[in-house]
C-alpha cells in the first residue's frame, strides 16, 4: 500500500475544541500529515495560543472562536470559513466536557450542558459542514466518541449518554451521507492523559484500578490517537464508513 494514500496535502481540516488536549494533538497530527488547519475553541485566548504554537512549527493554521453548542454561532462561522478560508474537507468534532457526580444528584442544567457540548455540537457542526460536503460530493467527518460509547461506570451518566449518542449519530450520518461521497466515522479513546482526566489520574485508587483493568497496563498518550485520525481523514479510508475505531489499550476487549 502506498503511503500516498495517507497524504493530506491539499486538504483543509476543521477541528473543534482544539485549544488543548486531544483536539490540539489531533490538529497537529493532521497538519503534519499535510493538511491546512482551522482550529476552533470557545476560549479565544487559548485558541490564539494554540494557533501561534502550531504556526511556529511551520503548519498552515487559522483560528475561529465560536460556541459549537449555539446554532446562531455555528452557521455563520462555517459559512465564514468556507467563504473566507476555503472548503472544509475534513471535520473533526472533538469539543467535549465532563461532569462527575452521582446520577441522583445531577442537576438538569449540568445534564443538558454535557449533552449540548458532547452530542448536540456534533449534530450542529456536522450538519453545517455536511451541507457543503454534500454539494461537493466528498468529505471526511471524524466524531470523537469514547469507550463510554459502549460501556458505563458510576458518576458520569450524562457523558455516557452523550457518547452513546455520538456512536449512533455517526451511524446515522453514514446512512444518509455515504451516497454523497462522505465518510463519517468516530474514534473512541480509552483513558488518556488529558486535562479532563487529571482528577482521575490524581486518585490513587482509580489510577491503580485503570492500570489493572487495561491490558496495556497504562494510560494512553494523546499522540497515540493521531494514527487513527490520519487514517480516517485520508484516502486510505474511502470505503470505511459508520465505524467507531476504539483506541483503548485493549480495555474493551477483556472482562
């Protein structure tokens, strides 16, 4: 197989929630594979710092600060990117938050915030970008799921519900848009070293449980997600559609 199949030169990728963590690392990986980048984040200062950092590495990067949960911001932002920067060939729906508390104590507003950020944003940004991809007859959409797309654990009911929704929304997008030449897939990370998992890594009991539960016996490093993202963004995955690729050190494979 030629490595040219993984070449992203000439393609433009929009990555949401790219100011830090997984989103930043995936954007950098796509950029190093040849893509030009548009980073999104809600925090304008964090976004500016991320754009500057990647530009200093020689990558072609623009930034757009908008709230991916607000349709009145999403639609104009996507139209502006398409009109002022250029067509979005690759969309990575990465924006996400976490709320940890017992289900019986979870306020409705916290439930809604997690679903809006982790699931509804995938619909809003995916729909806005998807319309342009349909018109062009091509495109790659990569949604960020989780191993919680398949399993649950105590204290993260809203997150689990949202990520389960991302799994099936990915399938729904495939069902409707594959005929237009669009591939829609998801990456399902296991437990990675990110700002969102810092409280878990600081908990000796959870850290020990996670290492014992994972066949690889460690936390993942975010750079280990880049290969799956480049594959799903490239021509190498042109007949892969509606799938979730779990990158989890084997945790879903064992009891």
